[in-house]
C-alpha cells in the first residue's frame, strides 16, 4: 500500500504516560492523559485528562469492501493505490474515559467528557458527556443534566493544571465542584496548562513509522 502518504509523528503535552502500547501514525496527546498496557493507538488527536483502558484499539486499519479483494497484497499491487489515510484521524476530546478493550473506528469524533463502556465498538460520533456501550455502541445515558453539561463545557477545566492545585475539592459533589473550580480559576488559584510540547513518558511501548 502507499506507505508514504502519511508521515508518522508523535506530539505530546506534559505529564502524558503510556504503558506497553503500540503507537502508529500522526498522534497528538494532551496533558495528563494516560494509556494503559495493550492498547493500539493510531492516527488520532487525544485531549487532556483522558483515561484509556487496557487493550483499547483506536482507528484500526481499514480495507475496501467494494474492490476486487480486501487483502493488502492485492491492494498494494493495484494500479490505483488504496489510500487508507483519508478521513482516518480520530478526534477525542478531554476528560474522556475509554473502557478496556473498547474499539473506536477510524474517522470518528468523541466529545469532551464522554464515557465508552468496556468492550464496546464505537461506529458513530459520540456527543459530549454521553455514556455509550455495546456492539455497536449506543447511548446509555448522559453523565449530567444539560445545565451541568453546559457549565462544564464553558468552564473547560481541563485547560488547567490540577497537579499544582493545593486546595481540597470535593469532586463527588458536582454542583459544589463546578462552583469552587470556577471561583478558583477566576482567582488564578489554578494555573493554566502551558500547551507546550514535552518529553513523552513511556514504559515498554512500541512505535511504528
């Protein structure tokens, strides 16, 4: 296949941790995101404070079902090259939780605050703060009511560095947490994340160009 169409590149912000996973293609990973062992992450943009479980598969390879064959050997010998990279990139918002062994198909968008149930196969875009599960994944519920989702979307707390936040916050109480974090941001008690590139922190991962 046409391997020169897409140049591989990994770009991360600070505090990114990747454990025993396979990385491929053009990746951009936001601050405080972690990827657990056994995951296969390809061609995607991942936001901040994301939790990616064991064995998650993002943007798996695609094969044309309407060509003479779906096999890579025949595709590589085709007069018209098969370009798997068009529309391939997955976009994942911030504060997203991808449950273990879930699969996110190529080209999808996962909104801020979404939760993907373990073992799910996601074939459609997921709206912010939706909880989806199943094969194919379907909406189970929203994490919060629309008013709270609106407040969280406007607050965009994931743009701030909570590691350097010294004040205790009861995150189990969503109303009080939104109120307190909003006030702390206004009072400059939580520093914004720099947005600068940083050295990636990895443990036994594999990178394929």
